[in-house]
C-alpha cells in the first residue's frame, strides 16, 4: 500500500534555480488571482492624495492642509470599498499600512504590498530625481509586519548618468535585502523630465518609449515582479508603433510585468491595459485611474458612494480583462500550473533554508 500519487515529481530546485524561494513564492501566490494573473490596487500615493484632499477642503471654505488623521481615513475608505475587487492592495507605511491591518480595511485574504520609497525625492545637479527610502521604514520591517511584498519606485532615465547610477545602486541593494529576508520585491521604474523639461515637452515624449523599454532591460532582473509604464502616448503614436513598443517591453522584461496607470483618465487606461495584456503583461497595478474622481464628489457620503460604484466597477472591468488576456506570472518563469502542482521539497530542506542565494 502507498499513500498519494507516486508519479514522478519535480524537485524544489525547479523553483530555487529561478529565485523562487518559499517566501517569494508565497508572496506571489498571495497577491495574484487564482489563475496567476495580477489585479493590484495602488493606494500608496501620498503627495497626490494630500494635494487632492487640500483642494476638497479649500472648496469647502477650509483653506488648510489635510491632517494626518484625515488622510488616513481617506485611504481606509478607499481600501474598504475597493480592495474586494482586487487581488492585492499596495499601501504606504506612513499613512496606510498599520491602520490598514488594524482596521481590516485590507481584508486578511487579500495580498498586501507596502511601499518602500520616500515621497520627497532628492535631485542631481541637473534636476534628475534620486530615489530614497521612507524614513523609519525598511525591507526588514515590511517582512516583520507580515506583508506579502515590498514595492520600490526608482525613477529611471538611462540617458542621465548621475541619477541612473545612483538609482541602480539602490535597486540592487534593495533586491539583495529582499533576498536576505525572503520577501517578494515589486520594482517600479518611471521616466521623468530633467534639465528644465516638462512631461509635455516633445523632447521628453520622443524618448519616453525607449526609456521605458531600456529601463526594463537594465532593471527587471533585480525584482520578482516588474511594474512598467505604458511605452508611448495614445493619440500621439500610432497603434502599430505602440504595439511594437509593447512587444519590445515584453521581450526585455525578465520578470512578470504589470502596467501602472500614471494617473491617466480611466478610459485611456482601459485601452492601455488591453494593449499591454495582449503583448504579454501579467496584469495591472493601477491607482488614480480608478479612483481620482473620488475627490471631485461634493461630500463624504458621495465620495464613499463613488468608490462603491464607479471606482469598484472600473477595477472589476479591468480584472475581467486581466483574467481573460493576462499571462500568469509563472509562465514568465517557464512554469505551468501542472509543474507547480508536482513540485516537492526533499527531506531535510529546512536545514538548508534560506537558499544560499538569499544569504
């Protein structure tokens, strides 16, 4: 007599050789849909939320910045109403993470990612952005609080050597820290204007697609999930060019990648999402495109109603697309669901954990 299926199994080295240690694999499982795609809601924005809240207060005749407590309540309101439609929620450590856990605003069965970078950026001599870590926060603290993933934003411009070198060094350091603590890392790279440019200048828009593609080429190996911008501009670049750009981005990304929203209007984001999914994206990590009109509503009840209806419907609509068209994260690692189901660790594995690559 024998117990269970005794057919041939794959060893855990199938995962370990790809950097998928137990903590990282569990993180991927937690932030994904059951089919391995990702529909992640971003609520880690601080500066933009503070600015939008101040405008709401000013319109109500109260011309002052929002307090810490007011921003916390805004974020919790959005978390409670929107997180049920997502596979995971990205929060910040300053306003969001502890209150989200304590209040249950991010439900226990939803994946939680915590932002690592600080909101206020330093700059190089020519105005290029230099990434940094949120004061008082760390990879270790993210792991200790039980979060499923670390998220790091490193603004990246390959043609600006000073910031490029500094931000790459930070990315590499955080990647090694995440391996040491065996926690998933989601890396975001965003293009930026410098040297007196603005985001609407032709010089910035002309290079943006190549910046997005080249950033993936240089950075995507230093993470477990890569968060990319849309490589081009709708209504400026042809559909054929945008499709070619997305194919190039997909080819250069060494990890499963998701599309950020960058605050564009929802209708434009929906077009971008479908194009990205058809090119090979594993899903989305979107924020303001879903919920920014929350701050245009006339009162607190109307804001909550907007979140319950319009914003939540938007996430559900994108989630349906993601599940229909998205590439499961494990396919980027050359694995199938059957492969994962067949993997077994050998006796004594606990003595060798963490894997040498994580030490």
